[in-house]
C-alpha cells in the first residue's frame, strides 16, 4: 500500500469530520491499516459509521480496504482497524 495515498485519504476525511472525529495513522502493515480517531463522538447507534466513512476516502484514492473493528482506548479516543483487499 502507498502510505501517501493513505495519508491523503485521512487528510480528506479530517477536512469534513475533524470537528467530530479526527483521524491519525497509527500503523501501516502489508494488509492492515490502524487509525486512531479522537473527538466528540455521539455514542448513540451506528457508532461504527465514524470509522466506515474513512473506507470511502480510501476508495477515492484507489485503495480497496474493509473496516474490520474498533476499540475504545480513552474517553474520546478509538482505534480502528482496516484490512486492504
């Protein structure tokens, strides 16, 4: 995977979503992308939508990736895992 494309997708995501959930690349492996999200999340239903939105930004950059899972790491901080196809 091209790190520059991943970072561009995250930057694009942050342009529109940083007031709610700002993303930051944590780890980039051969097939795995780990992204940290921080912000003022709404904890109602569809919590995973914050993380799924980044999949569409990846797609715009030509990266086929699937959202796998997320975990809360702090009060306003989550780690999301994506797998490239």
